[in-house]
C-alpha cells in the first residue's frame, strides 16, 4: 500500500488486472512474460495502438469507454487482416491524480469487452506519468496460414469495398468540439447521439474477418480517414485508386450533415476513427464475395477500384467529376 492509501503497483495489478488474465498462458500475471501457442495451420497477427487523453479521447470520457476504445481500435486492425482475436497486452500510464474508482470502471470496461470478444489479458505494464493519461494495447489474433491480406497485395482492376458507414466518428468529434453544428446541420438529438457514440466507441468488424481472409487480396482498417488510408494502401502496393464519393455509405445522420453543409463531406472522407474495413477484391471474385457477405448479413459497399499508379495515388470523383480536398487524412506529425 502506498503512502496515500492507494495500492502500490503489485497491489494494483493484483486487484484490478489479475482478474482479467483468464488464459492459462497468462499465469495470473505472476511472471515477467506470458506464453501463447497458436493452433496448427494458423499464423499470428500482431498489432499495437496507443490512445492519449486530449488526442484520441476526451479526459472526461467514461473510463469504461476509454478502456473499450483502447482495446477495440486494435481488434479493428485484427479484423482487417482476417484474424480472430486471441489476447492482448496492456500498458497504462496513470497520472498522479488517478483514483481507484476510475481504475475500477476502466477494468470493468475491459472485462465487458473480453466477454464479448472471448479474449484474455496476457500481461503488460503500469507506469506513472506527469500526463496526459495514455493507454497502449498490443493485440494478437489468428488467421489461416498464408491468408493475411497485406496492403502490398492490391493490384490493378481489383474492386474496393468498405464495411458499415463512413464519417460518423469524424462528424461526432465535430459535435463534441462545437455543439452548434448540430443546429447548422439540422440534426435531432438521436442523430447527434449516434454520431457522438461512433466517435466514443468503435465497432470492430470482427464478423467480417473470415470473409476478408477468404476473398480480399489487400485490406486495412480505416483509422485516419478513408481517402488517406486508401492512399497508404496504394503507396504500399505501388498502385492508384479511383474513389467514388457518391457510393461511400453514409448513415442517415451523416447524410443530413452533408446535405446541409457540403463541406462536411471532406470530414467524412478524411476524418479518422471510422474503424471500418477497406478491402480490395479481385474482379473475378467480386460476385462470390458480394454473395457471401449478403448471406452473412454483413454490410460491404463497393466504392471504387484499383488503377495504375499516378501522382497523388487517389482520385476522388462525385457524379463523374473530380472532387478536390484540402487534405487526405488525419496526421499525428
């Protein structure tokens, strides 16, 4: 126990994180490292992402939502590689004013998602920081050997698809920063709640992972904006792409915003935090892919195609006319 009555690091781990370490290889967090053996015929997919207060979430956000977002942004990466989640490591930097109530609610959020996604904590680290609070997750999953859809495997003629709807989180962030846009966009409270919730809590498309592994040649999750992430895929594969903005799937709330304010379309196409899957599928497989996703009840929408490389990598069109944007993606640096 520390001098201020809060548990020391060993006590903190025992009280809050050990109950989350349910897998045998985690050894109840009593060792310096964990073990994991992938089943025969599968390979591991590894990913890591950090979220920082004031950058990726608001300091006043509910701690359980912060925990779930930290985990889910990594599960989204796994889904985009056709992988089913297996476990994760957690590093958290707590500021001097952390409370047990906050940490308890944070761990309750993790516990809830562990049950939903059938995964376990395997270990990690707890540190103190002068601020801001940060959470870093390293997640690992399993996919059949040789089936990981790398960004480098996009090729000319492939069709581009995305899951779900695009731009909700970016518009939700704008509402968090300026509530007045609700009125300017003509949104009701339900519309605003939908957009804000999409920013607060991602929805990793794990139900699509198996189909992505089976049909997609290249895939990635959309974390920094659709246009910019598509440009990254094209750069990795030395290709270009044509993106039809008119085909990009929008939620009813996002449609209202774009119809009321055409400038909102830029936020939809370039804003981050969608955490949907962008997939490139061979034209010869597209009919089978579309039939499979329809049968599975998964929303995938065709939004463009891969073309030969050109300067700029991505050409955005709407109604057959070029659409110019002031940027393609969110950038940390």
